[in-house]
C-alpha cells in the first residue's frame, strides 16, 4: 500500500489527510482557502500543505465542494477547473477523483458526464466509511458552514438524494455550521434579559462568535475573518453579538451576552435536532439502539443531540486511528479527507 493524501477541496478551506503505507492516518491539515477570490487561493493552500509532507511517492484522493463558489460559471465549470488546478499542482503523482456511487476515477478518466457525481460528494465519502466501519447509526457531520445527516444501515448509506438540491429537500443537508454561518441565518428572534427581540438582518456576527462566547470554540477551527475584521476574543465576539440587537457592548455586561449566545446556540441545536428526527421518522425500522456518529468541528453538538434523542454517541475517530495528540486537529475534524484516503487505500487502485 502506497502513501495516500486525501483532499477535501472546499469553498473556504482545504483539508488533507496523510495515510501511510500501514493504513494509519499520520497527520491531518486544514488551510484557509477563500476560493471565491480566485484559483490562486487553492494553489496557495495546497502548496502550503504539500511543503509539509514527507518526501514520498503519493497517490491523491480528491473530493470537493468548492465548485459551488461564485468564481465559477456553474458547478460543472467548478469541477473541471478544480481538477485541472490540482492536476497542475500535483504533476508527479497519481490523482483519483471521488465520484460518489461511481467510486474513484483517475483524473484522465473524468469526462463531462461525471461532473454531477463529483460535485459536492464529500459527505458520501465520510458516511460510506462510517457505514463500513460502524454498520448502523445516524451520521451527523457538523462543520463550519453545513450539517450532513445520513442514515446508515447494514454497512450502507441509506439515501435517494445525491445533489445538494435533493439533499436540502430531504433535510440530509442543513445549511448551518459552527463558524462561518451568519447569526441572522440561524434565528430571526432571540431572548435578551427576558425579552424576545428581533434580530437585525445584518452581517454583524457569526456562529464562531456565539461559540467563542459560550467557551466551546476551538480557535484552531476558526480560520475565517470576523464579520467586522476585528480580533477574535471573547469580548470582541460579545461586541459583535450586541450589534445584532442594536446595543452597545460594555465589558461588565458580559454575562448578558453569554446568555444571549446560549439562546442562539439552543436555536441552532433545535434546528439540527428537528432534521435528525425527520430522517429517523422516515425509517421506522431503524433500530432504537443505533448510535449517533459525530463528525466535523461541531461534533460537540452531536454528542448533545445523541442525549436528546436517547441514543449512544460514537465519534467518527472510531473509524480510523487518531492522529498525534500534539496536533490541533482530529481525524474527525477532517472526515471527508480522511475518508477518501481510506476508501482509495481499500480499493487498492
């Protein structure tokens, strides 16, 4: 088995996972990549990661969601340009593109008719690995911007929805996350000092501010600029949250904004819980002892969701060995990158 790099090319980040010849994840990486600003952002992020890699012969497994950014004319254009760019960056290596149910294709095998299957298929890679390793469960991946919810049964992913459009209808894709999501996209009202109050429909704060104020945000996971371009501190986040209801911030009132953040958090959890219940209710035969499997940087919420649903919790890291404790990132933080590396390794391409 050769060394494999799994890549998850997103619209805001590039994530990578290094799988060694013994089938172990050695390290995971995340680099900011605001791809809507241009393909040079992708080149910079990938180059930053490859410079840190040991000098080995690698095969590369690639999945993506970055084709959605408005840099590209449409999704097909995005898929084509991302593959072309990655091929130019990794000229001395074999590239394999994850095409969903079709499995892996070499970069040279990819044709126009494959673009739809390749576009935004990273969730299927993660859920497939979880299904193979754990068997049954509700897979919930909460990331910086989105949440994926998939039923797993007898080692298979149970779904009829494969495009983002279909998955938004089926509630297997919920567009909410713990870093980049704007607060105004999570709630229209919130509770402040016992009063229900409308929120301003302005990009004043993000959910990173909410989870920074609640003390749950791992700063290594937040590689995005703040809404106002100011610092990433608890007080600065509380100030941004105060603007959502037209207030000035005073440090002595921090507890007020901690309570405000907690209310916003509760509303986001309730939205994800509703989608989980919807998926579970569609499959009455789904066993009551099947766990929730948590992935993504927001999986601390999946642990809470499991308790609310009366189910056990299993971390995605159970599917693969954890990386060194010295790393700020976990294999579960970068589940799609880890998954495509493992799936390519098992395929033995």
